C-alpha cells in the first residue's frame, strides 16, 4: 500500500513539473499575486458565510460607511460628472452650507473612488464591495513588495511572503474597522513608504520617498499624520546600528543624527507638496473638530487596564457592543499566532544588531504607552480623543509586529524544549486572565452550533483527532532525530493532550476563542521546536489562514449592515423626487426638509440643498446654532427635525418632503423597497407648507411660499444677538422681538402654558438637593411612567419643551404620543422643541415617558409651549419684504438684487460665516461679519442694490504658495543631482 502511494505521488509530481517550472520562472509575479489573492479569497469566504452582497442582501456598508461615506461618494460622482468642481470648495448639501475641503481630503481622495464615479447610484452596493475587496488585495501586494524589495523575500522561502502579507492585511484593526475604508489607503501606502524611507536612510535619492509621502497625505491626511509619526520612530529604530560605529560618542551621534535630519528635511518637502490641500484642511479643522472636545491636559492616570489588551490578542476580539463607539475601547492589534510569536522571536533569535533590537523595543514601548495613556494617545489623534473608533493608529503596531516577525522567521529560529516550556507559561497565564474576565467579544464557551454539531458527528471528530495524533506519533518515532527518552516524553505529552482535548471538547471549552488562540500559540512553539520544514510550514500556513479568517468573521458578524437592495431603492426613488423639485423650482434660492431620510447625509448623496449632515469637518458654530433653536446639533451632525415657522423662514425651507403610509400587504410584496420611518411629524404642514407641488405613489412634496430667500434686510440689533444654551423658546422669541425693532413690551411669540395634568405610575416622587421634583422607579421589573396631558385652547401649533436632564437616560426611556410611539428623532443633547399638536383645539394630547432606570429622573424643566402663528407670520412678512431675490446661485456664488424700503442697515444671510466669502454691493466690496456666531452678514443701505457673494476656500492661496515653494525646492534638488552626475561622468 505504501509503495502504491509513493508511485502515485511520483506520477502526480511529474505531471505538476511544468507548472512548477513556470512558477520558478515567474516567482516574483506568483509571490505578488498570491499575496494579493489569498486575503481576498479569505474575505470572500467570510462574506459568503455572512451572506453579504453579492452573496446575499446585506451590503458591506456599516456604521459610518452607511451614514456618511456612501453619501459623500454620491456627492463626488455628481461633482465630477457634472463638471461643477466648485462643489469641492463649498456646498449647500452640507447642512445649511459649509466648506467642503475637509470632506474632500478626509473622505474623497482615494483612487478607488473612481469606481463610484463610474457606477450608477443603484449599483453603489457593488462599488462598496469592490472598493473594500480590492483594497485587501492591494494591501497584501504592498506588504509583499516591502518584503521582496528590502528583506530578500524571493531569495529563500519565498512562500513565506504571502503568509505574512496576509497576516498584516487581515490584522485586527483592518478587519474590525472595515467600515472605515477611508483608512485603508494609508495602510497600503505605509509599506511602500518604508521601502523608500530605508533607501533614503541608506543614502539613495529621496524623490520616491517625498512623492509617496505627499501622496499619502493627499489621499488621507489624518492617517497620513499618524504615518508621519511612525516614520520618525521607524527611522530612529532603523538607524540605531549607527550608534555602534567606531569612534567617539560625538562621531556616533553624528552618524546617527545626520540621516535622520536628512529624512526630516525631505519629509517637510514631501508634506509641503501636498500643502495645496493640507493647509486649507488645517484652517477647516480649526473651525470644526478643533473647537470640539477637551484639550491636551497632561495627567498620569491610565485610560485602560494594560492587561485587558491581552483580550485583543485573542481570535475575534471585536464586536458591536464592546464600547468601540464611545471609548476608550482597546487597541485592535491581532496579527495571528505566527505574527505575534514571531514578533517575540525577533528579540530572541533574529540576527539583528543589538541596538536595532533596543530600538524596536523602544518603538514597541512607545506604542504601549500610547495605548494606556490618554495624553500620549491624543498625540496620535491630532490632539483629541476620536469620536468613536479608538486607537486608530493601532494598525501601525500590527504592521511593525508582522515585519519584525518575518525577519525572525527568515533566519530560521530554533526553540529548545526548555524554551517551549518557558513559552507555555505566559501563554497559559494570558489565557487564564482573559478567560476569567468578562469581555463582550469573548465567549466563555464554544458556540451552540459547534456543540450541536459534535452531538451528531462526535465519533467522526474523535476519529480525526486520533488519526492526527497517530500521524504525529509516526513522525516522532520515524522521522524525528532525537533520543528514545525524548521521544517517549513527547509521546506521553501528545497522548495526554489528546485526552485533554477530547474532554474539553465534550465540556464545550476546546473550541472557544481563548482555547483556539492558545492552541494556535502552542502550535507555533511546538513547530519551531521540531525545526519546521515545508510540510510543517504548510500546516502553519493553513492554520494562519483559518485563524485570520475566523477572526475576520467574528469581528464583522455582529455589526449591523445596510440592505443593498433597499439602499438602491431609496436612492433611485427619492432622487427622482429631489430632481423634480430642482427642475421645477422658480423661487431661486431654496432648501428642502423632510419627515424622513435614508441618513443625515442624504442631501450630499442625492445632490440637493438640505439641512442635515454628518461629517467630521462640520463647523461647530453650525451645530451650536441648531441646538440653540431647539433642534439636533451634536456629534458632528445636524438634522432638521424640530422646525418652527421662524426657522422655516430663516433657513429658506421652501420644500418639505413627506411619504405616504403604505399598506402592509404592499410592503410585504416589495421587500426590496426602502420604507422609511419618520424622523419627525409636522402637524402644522397645512398652515406652513400650503401648496402641494409633487405626488407619486410613495412621496409627497409641499411648498412654503413664505420662506425667505438667501438674505434679508434688518437692523443691526438683530445682527448682534447672543443666544443662551438650553433656551430655545427665549432664543426664538428674542429673534422675533428684535426683528420688530424697538417695542414698548416684549411679545411672547412662543409662550409657556401649564399642563392640564401630570400623572405617574410606579414612580416615587422626592426632592433633590436644590428642591426640584425628581422621580425614581419603584419596581425595577416594570417601567416607571410620567404622563403629561394638555388640551390646546386654540388651533395654533404646540410644542413640548424637553428637559435637558433626559440625556442621562437616553437609552432607558421610551416615548409615546397619544398612545403611539413618538415618530420623532430625539437626541436630548440640549433642550428641544417637539411639535405635538396643531389644529387640535379642544382635543386632549397625551405625552407619555416610560423609564427603565434605577437613577433619579429630573423632569422639572419640561414645558408646554404655544406658538402664536398669526403674530409670527406678521413679523416674518415684514422681513420678507426686505429679502434679496437670488438671480444666480451656485456652490461658490450667490448673486441677486434687493430693494430696502425701511431702515434696515444689515443683510442677514442663512449662509454659515466663513472668511472665504467675499461680498460686493453694487460692485464694491463690503466688510462681512459673523452674526449670531454662525451666519454671514454685511452692511446695506436703503434703496435698490445688486449683491454678489463669492467664495474661495480659506487658506487655498497660501496652500498653493507652500506647494509651489516645495516643488521649487524639489526641482532645485533634482537639477543639482543631475549636475553632479554629469560632472562625475566627465571624469
């Protein structure tokens, strides 16, 4: 039988010889292809198992991808294909208007985005799949290029290159934060940069390095900033052997520092080449993220328990409930068993210079401090804690670990049995620590699916385990070149391991994440105690593929993904509506609000002037203004959910989209359609948006003829208003009273009324320290209820003024209006105005809050507000008579005429203020001013005027200047190098 197998193997080997010959002749191509294709194939299997598009209906869009990125790709597509590139400077699809340079540089500069430009909107789910999948391939190829180019990846054991390229490509952060593909460009640029950096440090020409650094910063400045920090650390590590050069310490330091200074100068030039984009971005950041969050206050306290990082070394150390969105979470640094232990082997076995090992240790320690110490972590994040997705630089440590691991394995480490035993001790301790602590992403027992499978196929599993043990025993006694005593010890250990494995399997502990991780670590230790050959390396490669794939699956399976087909339906069906509005609009300037939206960035996706957005580059002043008006303005986003007669007019909300309630039978018949939930309900729509201008089987559009245009004339007092926090009623009353000018009495356009009745159930009423009435749920098994009842005494619009303290219970409260779940978007960031009644004179309105919390509930500042619609309309009509008629309107230019017939001295606009706006009145430039800390305003005089407002991004000209200076420096260097080379050729 054995001879027959040998003959069969020999015949197969002969048949494969031509293929082997071709592979040897095209080794480089095969290595690069396999390095790209292996991670791509692994992810295909993972996604097929998860039933992701195109294998199922779930799109790869999750979290920010669904809420932000996909809409900006739609924005990019529209801007490029229409030729209106001014949208990249400024756009009214960003809330009520805003600078776009931050969005352009943060989200849109990837070359992969060309796919979205080419695909129709309905096929964007395909674009999502392709742009993520292809990036995995490029990252794998990029890391392989580094190993081949700098670490002789083709000279010996070339098959190791795809293994470690895959370990980097599918490392912890890359598969966990897959929804943030904007990070991936830096991840494939880093290996290329390291190649160029090492060449420069060794004296090569710097041009490739400078252009790659410029490209990295250009494609994604935020991750590019982190890469720049690592480049500085890596250069110090790489040049450490220069400190051992013979000579005095002065000469040593000179040999060490000179190449670093050289790289620093080239880095400045490289970053300078991208200044045309980077400098305006810095200006934009100072107006958005730079105004949010705490500063860089130093503190010694740690922000996480360092030992908890061990849980992130386990397979599947990520899920959707682990606090990653709030933070601080834990760094995602999983690289698989080969990568992790190879990283350790580097310090023990690698034939690197001892100073370089010390340098690697220092770099690793800096990463460790950055993980556990908040101040140091903020340095990596541009001085702020990130809004979710903590430790965005953790992938760089994964890169460094895998790179060092490859260097260690390249030199063939050999573990002694003493070394194996020593290694098993920390492995066991790490496993014990993780297993005895609670992490939402680490299951205590193997999955029920595995246990169920074992019950029906247990005998087969046990037979396979036994056959595997027999195979290893055969190797030990026939092939292993050791004494019989050591063979006997190994045999006993193997049999004990087999018995223990079967016992753990039956008890449900063998195939847990912790156990599988420990098994993989132990397998690597044992493999290098046996001096691995190709067969063992093959088994290690298979194990690495399986564990990286399983880690990717567990890291992604718990996330909520958008439905690919519903997304296509939502974009196509709603774009038909907004395009119709655009084509038929005769009012000049306008904005569109609605009771529904696919996401807050829908205006960018479908290219219409909306009032909502969600962007890291959103100006803080715009968010604050929405909050001052009792609306949604927080967490880098705005949403127009709490509109009033006043805000409708101020923002120029001329059109309002609504959807028709569908019959359940129709919904069931069309599962591919997106049926929206309400973000808000405008009960005053008959009074405000009085004209129906569009209707189809699913959507309705109403027009507000009283909405202001882009600007209106008023007095200087209105320009200088300062708003108070958590006071939307007073703020809106202040605006209306100031619009009317000096009056003997202050008019309460929005007036507070008492509730008819306040009822409670399962609530204990007490007083807090300042004498306010607070509630506490009596029986935690049931919700505590606070029920407000009111009876409107007029047909006017009524609002509920939310208590600011509700934000403490946002996840522990449910709200019903008249017995139905409140169809409203709630944030509780500041006090809000929820519209609860209109044209409901004499009808009882009931608003019910159901709490499931054990904390005190303070509802003392809840209010019932009536809007005097007639009085408000009278004020607005007077200001509308002084409005500017827009005759031209683009992203960066608004032109029109105005006839001021009263004593107005200021033009107030609904355009957010930016120093990039220039205003000319009758051809003469006038000074602009920030009104209400938010809006653009400028002086005006009575009479007829022609107004032109134009926009140029702040810092653009300075950025162009810096880029030109850098380019001139690079060209001068190049010219000098050519001159030197020509002189050498003469001699």
